[in-house]
């Protein structure tokens, strides 16, 4: 089996039990379902390696192996395979009832906004609400969160471009996809998730979404792809994207971005897709 290593939970020594007979490995193990109990945690390509993805609070991770405090497995939401800090995971079952519906919110120790903050959560984090008290709701394994910042599971935004605009000014972070830092494909993924749309992690995977669109007929929500980069159109002329040139999420005219990237890197757009 020659699957994409980013989404195929198989190593030479170990693979997920579902791949027995499909991917060569010395041993096959049934994954253990876990959930993230930190605001966010990196997914790394190697134990101790660089971040290639990021899991948000409440997202599932199928753990296949664990050694030295590091778990290896596969993210449930986007299928990415990698290494995660074991302490960021819990086997306690939770059923998400809500997700964070704003860019960022805080959790508190007690049902008062004057109590100490326990941390922040980003858009699309998954929560099981177990108690309510006035304007606050208690999220299992986290703290009390303003109810107005929550969206019931199954209720979605309707405009991915409007979601992307909420991240304007957010710093660029390779492999990131939360409100404190994200990359180009992380921005697109978060915008689509908020609208109830499935989305893979990397830009080359995202280039298979939707249908081919004409470069001369850009519309709001269209995706523009370069080799290794993606942005989303806000209208027929303007693009929003997280990029390493500005080191932030910015809005700029598409023709300006095309010219700048071509001059600096010799790359031109390779695909235009309409969702």
C-alpha cells in the first residue's frame, strides 16, 4: 500500500490494525481513542520534530503507540498522522455538545468572569457542556465559558470568507491552525470547519476540493493555489491569506500577491477552485 504518509497510520515497525494486510509492518495495533485536553497541542512529523499540524481542545486523536511521553497516531478531524505530547490527551469519553463560535474565548475557574482564567480556546474547539450558570457554561475538562461564545454542534456559519476575515492580523505559524498562529492551509481549514465543511490539512490536499474555476471569474470564497500555498478570495479582486512574507494573515489584491510571489519565488497560481 503506497498511501500518503501524512494520512496513512503506518510505520515499518507499527501500523493501525485497520491496515493489516494493506501496509507492511511488523506489528498491528488497534487505536485507542483519546481527546485533547489542552487549548491546543502540536502534531509533529517526528518525536521531538517540527510542527506539521495542530489539534484543538476536544478534538479526537487515535493513539496507536506511546513511548517516552509521546503518542503516535492519527487526528480524527483531518486524518493527519504524527506525534503528540501524551499529557495533552485523555481517554475519558466526552460527547461534544458545542464548539467555540468566536475567534477566541477564555475559560474561568468558577462561574464568574472575575475568577482566575484557566486558559483560552480558539474557534472550532469542541466542548461538552455539563452545567450552566447565568451567562456562563461549564466545559468538561476546562472551565466556565461565556455562553454567547459557544455554538451548538450542528449549527454553522454560512460564509467561509467572513470566518477567515476574523483571523486578520493573526501571526503566521507553520503547522498552526488556532487563533494565536496559523499557516495558509490552517486558515482555510478553520474557515471551512466553522461552516460545517470537511477540509484536509495541507494546501495540495485542499486543491482537490470543489470544482475548477476560471482565473478571470473569481468570486467570494474561491480558493487560489500556488505550489505550497493557498489563499481565499474575498471578492473578484482581493485575497486573504496567511503568508510568510507578511508573517501574518493579510488582505491584499490578488494581482499584487501574484506579482510579488512570482518575483520573489518564481511561482504563479496553479489552480483556482470553487467550493
